[in-house]
C-alpha cells in the first residue's frame, strides 16, 4: 500500500441491540452521522496525517446490515465537485442503539493537497444499500484548512551519542562512538553519510543506504589515539591503533556530511558532545525535541538525558537549558548512580523567551552542573548543543469551530408528537488564546430555500456571551418549536461568531449544517368550528334561562379519544374610556361555573373530520346583572394540563363568547342650577336633577347625593378651600327615592346654600346609588350614575378687563335627546350658552366629543355665527349625530366652549360640561 493510502479502523461502542418497538410506524433502520472529530483540528500543516473519526448511530428500529462508510473531499468553493478518498469501512451490522454510537476511524494523508480550506464529507451507507426511515441525513460535512509546510521530504537528525570503552579497565584504550540517527521527516531518505569528528577532524565516515520515514539507526565508529586514523576511512575502524591520551575531546556527529539528501531542515544535522579520558563523571547524553517543525510561539518540550559515568553517585544534579546563550530553565534531577541515566525536561517557547527572529536557526545548549556545585574530575564535558530551526509564528488567536450537531428526537420527526426539536452543538476552541463573549446562533430553513430563520437557545445568556478557554469545548443547546411547521425536509444550521466579532486563526470553519425530515402528524386535532351561540339572545333579563351551544370538530388525521368540554363565565368590570384596569377575567381564577348546567360536557370519540354540537344551559337568576365573558375549553382534564387527547395542535382548544344580563340601570340624565353659574357668594341656588331607570328591571331604594368639590386647574385648586385642610368633597344634601320602574324618570329638586363656599370654581356632582338592603338587585351599568356641572362662586360682579379679558361666556347645560338610543339611531345634542361678560361676543366654537366604553371617540366642532349681547342666556348650539359609530353601553359626552381658547375670557372654568347617555 502506498504512503498516500487512507488507513481505516473501527471502534464499536455499542453492545446489545435494541428491540424494534420504538417510535415510528415503519420497522426500518435509520443511519446517521452525529459527529466528525478531526485530529489535529484546523489549521493543519500540509503533509500531516489527519485522523478522521465519524460517529455513526442507528436510531431506527431495525438492525442495519452490511453497509459501507466512506469519505469525500473537495475545496471549499461553490460548485466544486466531490472527490472520493480511497478506502472505505464495511460494517457487518449495527443494531438499533437508542443513542449509542459506532466510531469509524480514517487516516487521511494531505501530502498531495494544496494549501487552502477543504470540506471533508463522511457518507454512511454508500450506494444506499440500506432502506432507512430518512435517506437525507446520511452525511456530515466538516471544514479543515491546510497551511504550507516543508512536508514531503526526509529530515535526518542525530539525537544521541554514546561512548563505550573497548577496555573498561583502561580509559586510554580505543573507544566506540555510537550515534543514533532518526528520520523525522515525511519521506524515505536516500543514501547518506555520517561523519564523526574528534576536535574538528574526522576519524570515521560511515555510509548508509537510506532511512525510512520514522526510522532510526545506530551508527558506530572507533576513536583511538592514532593520528593516522583521523584521515576518516570508510569503515571507521581499520587502521586505528593505540588508545587515547588523557584529556577532553570534542566529539561531533555530522549527518549527511556530503549533503546528498534534500531535507526539510538542513540545520539540525549536527550533534556535539564532549568526552573526557580521565575519571568517569556526569555529562549530558542526548537532547531531543518533541515536535518539528517549530514556530516562534509554539511550545516545544526539550528532553535531556544525563548519564553518570563516574564511579561515585550524585544525589541531586542541576541541569540548565540555554537558547542562543539565554538561560531558559534549571531543573534538578537525581539521584544517579554509576552508569545511571536520568532525564530533565522543560518547555521552550521562543516568543515568551524574548526572541523575535523567524525563520532562523537557534542553538539549544544543555549544561550539567552549570554552577560547578559537584566535584568532577572533568568539568569540560558537561554541555551538549543541538540546533533547532524556528519558523515564523502563527497568530496568538482563538480558533472556534462547531464539532458536532446532534438532534433529539432524531430524524425523521413526526409533527405533533414532538412539539420541540432539541439541537445540541459542541463548540471547541482549538486555538492558543481564550475567547470571550462568544455568540452561537441556530437557524432553520426549508431545504431548497435561501433564507435562514433563527430559533432560540435554551440558555440565551450562554449563547450570547460564552467564554471558552484554549482547548476547551462547551455544548450549546437550541430549541426549535415544530408547532406550525409543514411536513418536509429542513436544514438545521449552527453558526459560531456569526458577526465575526472574534479574530480567529481560521474564519471559514465556524458553521455546521445537517438535515432533518418532518413528517405529517397522524394525530387528532380538536377545534371549535363555530362561535358560541346564545339563545334567545346575547342580552337577556336577569332570571331568564339561556341555551349555549357551539360546534366542535376533529380537523386531524386520526380519531380522537373521548374528551370533555368545560364552560365557565366571568363578570367583566366597567372601565372608563382611555383607562386600563386589572380585570379578574385576565386570570383563570376569575371564572366560575355558577348557573351552568352542566359546566363540563363529556363528548364521545370523534372520527377524523367529524363534528358535534355541545350544548349547556345558563340560569341567570342568581347572577348579578352585567356583561359576562363565556370561556370554552376543549379537551379539559383536571389531572393533565395537556388533556386526554394527544393532538397535532394544542393551541386551538379555546374560544370565548359573551352574554349580557340586564337588570336595573339608574342614570343621571340632567342637572341644572337656578340661577345658572356664576353666582354670588351667599346667593341661594336651586338644584334640579333628573334620574332615569334605563334598565329592564325595576330599581329598589336609592339615594341621590349632591357633592361640591373645588375645581382643579393646572394641578392647583381654584379656591382656598376654607373650612378644612386640603380640598375635601362637601356633601350638600342627600335624597332617598323609594324606587323607580323601568323607563321611569324622577325629578329631584333641592336648595344649595353658597354662604360657606369661598369664591372660586367648583364642580357640582349628583350621584345615584342603590341602597344596600336585603334583596337588592345590582345595576348592570354604573358609569352613568353621576353627572357634573361647573359651579362658580363670585365675591362680587365681574368687572371688565379681568385677568383673561372682558369676555366671559358660560356653558349653562348639556342635553341629549333621546337619552337612550338604539344602535344606528340618530340623536341630537345641544348646549345652552350665556354671556356673563360686559361686552358683546361674535362667532365662537363648541366642541362635542362622544366617547364609548371601548375608547372610540367621535367629535364635532359647531360654530355659532350670531351675536351674544351682555346678559343673554339659553343660547342654543346643537349637533345631530349617529349612534352607529359608537359601541353599545354608556357613552360620555364632553362639551367644550371655545376649545381653541380664541376668546380672551375672564373665566374659563365654566366652559366645559360632561354628561352620559346610553346606547342599547
């Protein structure tokens, strides 16, 4: 097999097969690739072997037999064709595993690949030999970026030198010098020579016929004292006579001394050591590096072996490491005995040590006992030097990539049974620096569409501001709601750092995409097929029986189980237009089943497409008058919030209706003063009001109370509020009325003593309130129980040229006829205006503003084009209006005299009047 072949291996991590009774109607296998792990991850030096491990799972219900898994590769460019990598793995069988996985290991050679970014695609079930539940999720794609290197060449290196005496009892006898040479490159080397030198002169040159990739060879030569031997014969032993004189010798091993081999690194072919022919003692034996090539900011482990050739022992030995003369580290090793060997290790990072030149060759020196702390007979052989080539650095950046993309439940997903798809992606930071504020996002789109739609993370804070240290991987989880999705094939995508806010080594491998098939749900779907019908009417008198009915349908694809329908009601509070209030009907606790017979209706099973009418009776005798919401819940089950029926859509099981129970309705329809405002302090005023029962049931005893309150202008009372702290509301009088029949009117007259009222502007308010007695029947509307008119108390008659001007128009009264209108009926509203100023007034405007209970406002501006002489009263300004634009119920009419404040008036507090009327 050639060196570029793809090596394959299989690790089986699942044991017993799982039975076939899993989810799904069809007994099929379901193969999918859940994850691809690259070692090393991107970036990869060209020529480096890449280990590709594909995690294959069978999430189906049947064992998959005899299928193959293979790899494809292509440059990461749109439209590039896929190329099949040689080698495939045949798997005899893979049982249904419920999450357990089969790991398939491939080894890919990158020697023939050009630098750039590639996509590696793993495909399970090549040729579609296995029938599966989902044929669209059998592949997984990851990205890898190759950078250029000196790969594809041998790299011969001397790594160890040893000296062995021919006569252990005589150090001066000839010695055998042994050098270990390794090929750390990516290619077989051709023939080369190793030359051994003593003090710079060759004493042996040993030829080699070559060395395979990763190979190691021990080369020996004889060192003696005969000067003739320094000619360097080819054998390294012939012609050597006599031993060595005492002294220290530099022994140098030069690999490929004739430069016959082109190598990755031509600067690491020399190993220098020292040999002392005296007493035996400590010296460094070897120096090795754990990686090649080395970059300026790489961590490389330096390992020095120290041998004790002395007769004694050393308990603790210091070993110092130097790079180009700069001390890197000092390690303590030991104990060490005669001919014993110990190792000292340290880590070199040239950039951290302060070096900046690259590419360049550096000398790494190891010194044993650098401070001469130990007594040795030879202090000159305690160092060894080896050269190392250091390339330019890679950026100190994080490198984020999503390693996996797993789905639960696995594809295919049946809509309705799984309302949520959990997507888990493990993100790895394979760079050298930590990454903070990492943003991870999940997307989905229908296969073939161009627009990706985001879906949320389970932990939004983690997905928007995660921190990943160098070498750390973290799982991120997204949650895709499948409610409302149509059946079909969808693509799921995870993107790390989508806005490219984090600088990385490789910005092109930050996303993964997989596919999932959504199947149509074979489930029931209960829904309301009509509005809630109320018989005889949505508005009934209290005490009447009401029949409630609605249509319920099964719009799903399967029959439903028997289920229950619950009915309840809630009395809605009245609110003024433009005011919001907390309603008890906003909470399920505000609903009651009182008067409903039955409140829970049991419905038999419905076939797909079948409809049924659900009916109940509402007895109103014990219910207070007012507007009620009717709440209808399908598939009600108090023991299970999801109900008794599993449905494809649980969101359409609810509807509402309404019913209005009519009772008595007291309304203040008129309030007038004689004489009209303004009045002089102490002047007697006769107050006349009219109260009507607009309801359809007689009203019991009620009070009509009259209150006087200081008017507020710009947040400040217009009077000093004499007679008490603050500005209290003063009860003028109260009249008890024994009762009022339907559509009846009651005119009430009383006297108002203005002696105790300080000069200023007031509001006169008349309020009708039912007396709380046994058997009291509440009203169905309360917002029309009060009416207000302005009241101005003057100290003396107005004088011309007041604070606002000589003009003083007064809005005497506001009227509506009829006071009770039917929907769509035309009514008339008018005001009576008086001129209390000393000068005549020409044209002026009156604003009529109608506001119903739903907040709808209808307004008209009417201009009076006549002339009001001083002292004129009861000048009528009217407008016709249609009730069609307003909602049924109480309507508030606000009239404003001179709304744009065109006229320079002495008093504007009496220019506004408010009253209510009713639309049924």
